[in-house]
C-alpha cells in the first residue's frame, strides 16, 4: 500500500524547533552537525535488526526499513546539493520526489542489513562533505524547484533534522 505523500513544507525546521522530535536548529552549531549525522546513522543497524523493521506500524507511516532507505537516499541527494552549491553560484537543485523514490525503489522490499550498511556509509560521506566546508563558504546558496532557498548552513540543518526526526519516527 502506498502512503499518502506528506505535503508539508518542512523548511521551517531550519528556523525553529520541531515539536515532534525536539530538534532545535538554534541550539545546533554547524560544526556539530557532521557528528550528529554520523552518530544517528550508526544507530540504524540496531533499528533495522528488529524483527518488525519491515512492518508498517499503521496505514499512514512507513516502516523502519522504509525510513532508513529514505534517509540513505536523502544523504545522497543532500551531498549532491552541497557539491552543486560549492561548485556553482546559486544553483537550482535537481528535483527529487521522495515519495516516488520510495515506490520506484521498493524501499519496503530492500534488505535491512544492506540498507543499514549503505545508510551508515552514505551518511558518513555526506557528513564528511559538510565538515569540510570552510566557514567562508557556508553562506553559499542553492534553491529547490519550489522556490525554497538554502545556504550551506541551512541545508546542513535540514539534513541534521532529517536524521533526528526519522530516528524519532521509529522509536
């Protein structure tokens, strides 16, 4: 069963705390983001080793496996967006439909151990990419197709929130 796409604009998470997961962008220095991403991604193998990792808890939520596959792909997308921001002036981001990706790539049918390994590896590479951005380049910008604008710093916050929030989703 396909879950109804989340139509919320989550860009507000770079400005104020998330009432659900508790992520507070105002309390998250940029230099702490790579460590937070690494430590959260290292928690997923335990989550995905649960017997119920591939089971949806209800009709409106993904399974832990689907969230992990999504987060793995988020890391790939965000690293590509970061690289484009550093290489170009105010680049448009390539569109990515996360809901279509979940269906097209059959997130719920993937091997949990493989997803856990890939998530840890890909998130680690993305964290390293964000860690390597000098302070002088963190205000470089990029934009999504819907008009949402990001700097390297706000993109990093958005990425960090994804990691915190999806662990909260599967608690």
